[in-house]
């Protein structure tokens, strides 16, 4: 194929058809490349997202933040207890729905318990602790560890830093 013929065919093929014919592609020594659709960037997930999401769930279901951020000093013990009792059930249900917790040491508090590990994340020795931690001691608190965490997926544009949206009533 002559260069002029090749140029004209290429020009008009691109002008009217948006692509070169296969024989022109071969003649020019080109290869067809399929345009790849750009992949949208993955959402940035921060380590704090799950914690903020859980705090938002506890606020939504049990008004936990409202309780903790309220100045309760002017209220009587009965009023505070009543508010805590009202929050307890919904917060417990929300926690159990998304997280399973188990004791670090499944024992009776106030009795001797063996330390299952020397890991300071799991065991905190109290009192007169020698340089080499002992194999056990009196159990003062069983500790808690998460054995399952299954939070719902975040919505694409969800801002986990917003723990509870402001509520405006329109009259």
C-alpha cells in the first residue's frame, strides 16, 4: 500500500469511524490496545474508623454519648441510675450485635488464677510484683477481649467522624 493511500485511508477512517481498519493497523505495524476503564481509588480506611463507627452505633441505639457528655452533677442518684438503666439494654444489644467479648481469664474474681500468658496486653499484675512476673495471683478483674468483630460495611460517602447527625425539626 502506498504511503499516500495509507495516509488517506487512515485520515478518513479516523475522521468518520474513530478507528483504523485492521489491514492499516497491520501495515503500520501497530497493535490494538483496548482502553482500560480507570479503576476508582479504593476508599481510605483509617484504623480509627471501626472505633468511631461503633461509638456512633452506641450513640444511635442507646444515646451513650449524650449520657457521657451531659453534666450529671445537678441530678439525683435516682435520676442518673434511671437514665443509666434506660441506656444499658440498647447499648448492650448493639454491642452484642457487632462484637463478641470473652474474659481473658475465665475464673472467679477473688480466687487464685494462673496467668495464661505473660503478655502485658492480656495480664496486668498488681501489688508487690517481683522483677520476674509470677505464674498467677488473686484475680481482681477477669479482663475482656474481643473474639469477633463484624461491623456493617461503611457507606461510600459515610463520614465516621460524625457520630450522630444534628437533628432539626421543621414545623
